[in-house]
């Protein structure tokens, strides 16, 4: 067995042990649980980006708070470390963006509602509003970087990109007054958005106005460029500002939660 593989197995085993101890400790006292939670966070801060992603698999995959904590830690990593991750790991991180945005108990409810709604702007708006009203927020820097990563944009599963893009839009909306506020901004800025033909900068400007933070603008721009790429636009840009070649995909087959085409969801704006 290679040394690196052995070290990863040891690390994941230690993470599992810490998680078990944390859960057991919570059963006895709050003070001990709080102390051990801090220890767990300190332990995970030392982990590589790849090991953090491995930690979220298996039993931890359904734990929203764990997933959000890992995304927060990934956002503290050197961007070069995230850039060097293999495509499979980048996809895993983008899936976590969706998992953290949509609590597991809400996904089936939202998916069922989406399946029963007509594909009109008002009906799709109900879906996006429900997304932004039923989630916890987290540090979006890592998600934004990976969603606009040149390799991820060219090679990652289109459905993974679509789900992460909508999740990131919902995250930014939640931090900036909610869906209704974003929609008001759009109307004030000149009306509905065309993700395929409008520039990313124009779309971000319409959705957020001038008062949003640079971090939220950057996150939204990453999501918008991914949505443009998946909509068949020929001017989608990656994080380096380079145009991403159009992919051989059918926009109507790229779906949110496997239910509604992304093109329908984007009508909400």
C-alpha cells in the first residue's frame, strides 16, 4: 500500500473516531460536547482539502452542519490547493454546495412541488423562493471558486454544475434580502434577465445592485457564468476571465434535482 493512501486511511479513521466521540459526548453533557466540538474543528483545520472531502462521505454525507463546516474550512484553503484537486473531488465539493443549501428533509418536498408546477416565471419563482427560505448559509468562497474553475466548467457533470449554480444563487439571495428583494432589484434594473444573451456583469448588477459585498458579487458571478454555459451561451467566463468553449449538451436535459430543467428554473429571474 502506498504511503499516501495509508496516511489518508489513518486520517479518515481518526476523523471517524473524533465524530463518534463527539456524538457520544453530546449524550452526556453540553459543556463536554462543546469542548469536543471545538477540538474536532481544530483537528479538521489541519486536514487537506482532499481529506476534508473524504470526511463528508458515508455517514457524514447527510449531516448538514458537518457539510457546511467543511465548506467553511475549504473556503479558508489556499486557492491553488483547490485548483489542483482532481475533477472528481471538485464535483464532490460542488455536490456539498447543494447538500448544504438544501437540507435533506426539504429536498423531497421541494422536488415534489417542482414536479407539479407549470414552467412559468411566477411558478418557478416559488421554487427559488422556497430554496432561499429553507436553508442555512455558509462561506461561499470555495464553492464559487470551484464552480468557476476552468477544468470543472469544461469537464464536470452538467447536472452537478446546475445544482451548485442554483444553490449558490439561492445562497446569495438569502444573504441579500431573499428572493423577493432580488426580484425587485431586477425589475428596478430594467426587467427580466436572459441568462444566455445578457452579460454576466449585467446580470449580477441587476440582481444585486450596488450595495452587496464583493464576496457575494463574486459568488453570484460564478453561478451566473455556470448557468450561462449550461444555457448554451458562447460568452461564459471562468475564474481567470477566459471564455469557456460551449459544451455538447442539451440545455433542456440539465435539471435541478433531476426534476425541472435549469432553463425553466432560470425563468424565475
